[in-house]
C-alpha cells in the first residue's frame, strides 16, 4: 500500500501547505511545469518525489528530470506526461505511450483544470490534479492525495486552496 501526493503546475511557487498536506504520503508525484529547480530540491528533501518536466520548464530542469515517466506501483502501471491532451482525445505522443506501456493510470498537468475520470477506451484512470502554483487562470489551487492498495485506488482526496496573489 502506498499513499501518494499529486500536484502539478507549481510555476516556481511551492506553497508551504504542501508539506502539511503530504506529510503522511509515502511519495509525491509532480506533473510538470515545476518552474524552479529549487522546488525539485525542496520536495526531494521532504519525500521521494517523481517529477516530469513541463512546457515552461527551462533546460536545467529538463536535464534534471525526464519528460515522461513510467512507474510500477503495487499492481498499477502509471504513465506521467505533462501535456497529455484532452481526456479521451490525447496527443499522438500520449496515445503512442499508452499503446506501448498499457498504463492503468495516466497522470498529467498543463490545463490547470482538475479532472479525474475513467477512460473506458484505454482502460485507465485519468488524473490531472489541476494547478497548485499562483500563476495562471485557475481561481482555486488544487492537488490530490490518494492510496494505491494492490489494484485499488482509494481514499482519493481533492485538496483545494484559495488563489493567492503573486508574491514580489
């Protein structure tokens, strides 16, 4: 059994509440658009963290973390990619990775819109945690916490925080 904290689109801002919300997690997944290499360091000091880079991430971040990840946890295979495309009509790259790896969970970011849905066509759970940074159009910052227990995904929680103004 593994408890996961999932966030994305921090865009160079790591809210200290992340540490409180994810204190009981076994590991953290970051779905891209990290924004600042310091976020990688801070999260890795706190918990084992799986990262992928996103479209706003610079070359330093892209040399440090991969564009995609395939994880095997409990009885699930997880595909992480920042820009997966819209639910059900994925990008060519995402469709190719789904066909190649047959994941049971697809984790993405980019849209800043929280969405969790089961895709019957590909037999996978689509998970976009929304955005937890302070840059972007999202009115509420969101991230997820859940447990993977063999084949089950349970105790799925949506964590919401109000949008705060950019700090100078």
